[in-house]
C-alpha cells in the first residue's frame, strides 16, 4: 500500500505545475544525487536569434537564409523554428520536395530540386563537403546547396533567467553533481556551462552518446542516490527513459517526451526541478 502523504506530495507538486507520474518518482527525486540537464531549450531558452549571416562567395545572404529555412520547413527542432522566424517573408513551401531530419546533425532536403544540407559541421563533412574553420561564439548552422558549401548562419541562445539559481538551489538541497549535455559545439557549451556553474559538461554529443554518458554517470552514482535527467525530448527522448527520473519540459517538449517522462515541468522552468526535489524531500521525511 502507498502511504497517504505520498498522494499529498504528488498533489502538492501538481499545484506548483509539476506533474509527477507516480509516488515512486517522488521518492527517487528525494534521493537525487546527480542531475543531468540537456542544454538547448532546457537550460537555455531555445529561441535563437540570428546574429550573423555569412554566405560563401556568390551566394546572397537572403538566399542563404531562405535555403536554410526551406530545408528546415518540417523540423520541430528549436533551431529550425528560429531560422524560419528569421526570414523576412515565408518562402514558398512548395519548393521543398523532400525533407529529412538527421537527429543531432541537422536536416537534408530537396529545394528547387537541389539537395540542401543545413546543420552541424559534422553533417556537411560527413557528406564530403569541406567547411571552412570559423570559431565564432554561438551555434552555427552550416548550409550546402547542390554539393557546395553555401555559408553559415550564426545563432545565439540565452540561458533561461532562472537556470543559474536553479542549479545553486539544487546544490543546497544536497545534489552532489550537476552535469550539462549538448550536441552543440564545445565553445558554445563552455560559455553556457561557465555562466551557470555546472560541475561538468560534455559537448558534441549525438543522441546515442547522451545515453552512453548517462550510463557512465549512473555507474558513478552511489547505490542509494538517484540520477535525474531533464530535457525537452527533442533528440533526447531515449535518455529520458534511461535515467532514474526522466523530467521533460512540458510547454516546449514534444508529445513523445511528455509520454516518455516520469515528471513534467509544465512551465519549462529549471527552478521547478528544485521545487520538486524540495517537495519530495519534505514528503519522504513525513512518511518515514
Ligand atoms: P542539444 O543537445 O543542445 O539539445 P541537439 O542534440 O538537438 O542539441 O542538436 C545538436 C546540434 O546538431 C545542434 O547544435 C546543431 O548544430 C545540430 N542540429 C540538430 N538539429 C538541427 C536542425 N534541425 N537544424 C540545424 N542544426 C541542427
Ligand atoms: Mg535538445
């Protein structure tokens, strides 16, 4: 049987916009030792501003942005939404005849019948397209059109206003280790990690690498301690399932993520995780 006060805890959490799918997850949250955050859309706002457009020789900046936005037409990645929003007018979607997402890399599509890639350096290099070195701060979207490098778009994302405070609060609640994972570049990851005071970060991870990372961190967690992963479910749904407690951001997260998660933060605020841990600690103390 489940003690009544557990229901009180789940109910109390739900009144704070924290959906806990079972009292066992409340108990696990109370024992949170390692907290792993995904970066984009979880610790950061995930709404990118375009800070620069650098076309290759012979390409118009407006056309570069348009190719990228068209290739991203059907993606639900935060990068794709931001690129589409940056186009002065919505380009004709009829120009895209085939579009495919490569999770953790970017997208490929046929635009005006020409193959277009938009995404990470690895995406283009993997197709034999050489990408010039550029160490600009920010998330870069490299674009190729018809097999040739067409330039890159520099995007910037900001940490959520409550992210730093949330990490500090988790520490005071007894969480030993706060880790950030991202598929983004080391430069961008280092800047965010430094600003937010996470203990450790790992960059350039593909979705499968995130699962491997979490398994390593699980092995380092003490027998009674629990590992909590927080993500938006875009490219990280398998990790949500692997963690002791998988937490999804409710407003930004995909339906699949909300389904896969054990806990949903309805208003997307990392600080709500600290609230959840505090409620969990209090509830478990009352029960014991
Ligand atoms: P994060 O781990 O920060 O949540 P993702 O795993 O979703 O990031 O993506 C990792 C990287 O892959 C991004 O920083 C970007 O370079 C590239 N990428 C992924 N999806 C897209 C997309 N739809 N368009 C462009 N680039 C993308
Ligand atoms: Mg992500």
